[in-house]
């Protein structure tokens, strides 16, 4: 396996996992695959989600305060009621495909 292949692989594969109400504070989830995972009410405070795949994951009512979302994939991600206060490196472009509502707390965006 080449070094490039290793760099592109997810470090953690939690595709479709049921991790509701899980404490993932300060977790290193760089390039993690959480596509279609049920993460509702989970706590990702200060977690590193750089380049994580969160497509179609349910993060309803999740806490992502201070989480680093640099280049995270959020297409189809449910963020209803989630708290992203102080989240880092989140852009408008990332949020275009995500599902938010009036109770979603968004940070200043890094556009």
C-alpha cells in the first residue's frame, strides 16, 4: 500500500453506526466515515472532524460546540436542533446540502 492510499483511507469507519447520545468530546475523527450514522443527541464538543464524511448522518440535537469541521462532507446531514456554536472552519458551501431548522445554532461561518 502506498502512502497516498493510506492518507485517503478513513481512520475510523462508523458508517451506519448507532451512536446516539454518545460522548465523543475531544475525539479525533479526522477523515472518519460517519455516513448514514445515527448520531442524534451525541456530544462532539471540541472534536476534530476534519475531512470527516457525515453525509446523510443524523446529527439532530447533537452538540458540536468548538468542533473542527474543516472540509467535512455534510450533504444530506440532519442538523435540526444541533448546537454548532463556536464550530471551526465551517463554510456556507458545506451547509448548502445539510438540513437545518430555526433551532439549529450556527457559528460564524468561515467563508
